[in-house]
């Protein structure tokens, strides 16, 4: 499965080597944090220690990742089906906490602008990632596109937002499914999983 090149960081990491291996700019982030908290875009090796220190406030595991510059997308998964792809567009350098929760000019594009074949390819990658981690029921997979238009997995989210304006409900609406119908579909997956667990004892 395609992911961006990355290096795990420590306080004594050789920052020049990190920059040489991944190129600049690059992204430094906590490995397990959400909502882009603790994430920094680094454009000079001298910025790496401060970026590491910020990320380390949120997680013991900190990673530097190759910068991907050609768009961010998300794919909702429901009952083994990939829903329509959403493209996330922000005026900021990347889709950060401010863009997600505060800015009022962030755009969520459905249709996403990819060709039908490319959208299908992205949906298949998202499904493969979801299933490779033994995820079931529903979730969301985020992806980025690099300068050569190749797809890269960003994360698999097993507890995505579920307000009426969140991304999974937005994708469901594109299929004609309203919020109540979506909730019932999610509940049905939970009931099926509970029966499976009970059967196993």
C-alpha cells in the first residue's frame, strides 16, 4: 500500500540527514495524534528541533514525512463500500486544525475533480487499507497526492466525525443517504459485529 516516505525522529536525530533523505519541505507530526494537532511544515533543517519538540508534546512517537503537495482527499467506508471521494481545499499551506474547525472558507468538493478511473483507483486503495487493518463496519481513509499525481495513504480513521456537517455524512449525502439513514446503517454494522463476537464466545 502506498505511503509517503518517512523517518521516525528522536531528540538526538541528525536533522541534516533527515532533510537530505526526505527533501524539503517536509512534515513533522505526532504519530498517533488527530486533527493535525502538533503538525509543522518544515522548510529549513534549522526548524526541525522546534517542530520535533512541538510534536513530542502530544506523542512519544514523532515522525518526519515527505511533503505531499498536490491535494488531500478523504474516502468514507461503509459496510465494505467506498463512498464518493471528497477533495479538501484550504487557503492554508495544508489542511490543519484551523482549516478543519475554524476557517469558514475551507471547501469540500463532491465531485472531487478526479476522473472516474482515478476516483475508482483511490477508492480501491482506501478499501484495501481499511481491510488490511481488519477494520469493519465504517470509517474514513485520508489520502494525499504527490507532485507526480501518485496517491499516498495518510491515515485510517476508525472514529471519524459524525456531526451533520462532518465528512462521512457529506459523502453519504452524495449517494442520497440522509443523516438518519446513515446512523441506522452504522448501527446495523455494530449489531452484526456484536453477534459475531457473541457467537465466538
